[in-house]
């Protein structure tokens, strides 16, 4: 795993990277599912008071998890921070994480009624940008693996964009417990399911040459 760069890695190493990526998708999917359920409960008036900080807090956890996980995995496999930072895919992961974390900060401050009401729009805006970045998300691997991963990420990105737009509309119109405010939580839950179900396709992260050497 010492060569986690754009050209891909050897076949056994690619399987290790793909397994770690799958685990990260599952954890993020679980966190997003919890966020969607808790926000839906808040919309329904079930959770109040201090409980309203719970799902924004999970956004903070999700935003911190990915970069910490990437750096831990790199250290565990002898990959330098410089190599991680040189990979456009990993840099995009850090940007995605920063956006989710910023959304969590905005929601925490909004619930605490600290600062401007504009803070309510940080998370829906971040969701739209995150969705767009998934649509254009870089992929490593063989041509077939990249094509399949791109399709899955575009579907995920589109779902996140719709969730962000629905949340933004609900926030702007103060929809409260209305259909629009419920829609974004449903869309986020659908996105969470896509995270949970996603598995890196065969050939992900592998160079085409390494893939052919293993009879694929």
C-alpha cells in the first residue's frame, strides 16, 4: 500500500484499500441514517430540548471520522501523509468531510441560538455541495470498476443534492412539520442506504496492468 496514487496499486493491495473504503462507507451510512431518523423525530416533535443537539453532533462525528480513518489506515500500512495529500481522491475526501463538519457546526450553533439565522442554511448548502462533489467524485481502478463506481456515486450525489435543496426550501419557508421538511430527511435516509449498500467494484483502486496480471 506504499503506492496509493492515481495510477492504482497492485492487486492484493487494491483489495485492502477497497475493504477499508467499504468500511468507511458503512460507518458514514450508519451515521447519516441516524441523522435522518433523529431529524425526522425532531420534525415530528418527538425530540426536544437537549436532544435536538444529537443529530448535529453526529454530523460532527461524521466529519471527523473520515479524515481520522484515512490517516489511521495510511499509518497502519506505512503510507506517508505526503502520499495521502498527493492523491486527488483523498484530498476530495477531506473536503467532503470538512463540509459535513461545517454543516454540523452550523446546526449546533443554530440549535443553541448562537449567531445569525443564516447558520440554518449551512447544512443544506453543505449537502448540495457534497452531493455535487460525489457526482464529479474521482475514482481509481480499472476502466470497468471506475465506470461502475462513477454511476453509483452520481446516483448518491443526486440524492444528496435533492436532500439539500429540500432542506434549504424547508428552512427558508419555515415548513416546520410539513411535507417539505419531512422530504429532506427521507432523501437523506435513502442516501444513507446507498452508503450502506455500496461496495467497491472488482478492480477498484487497482491499476489495469495489475488487474490483467491476476487474470481478470
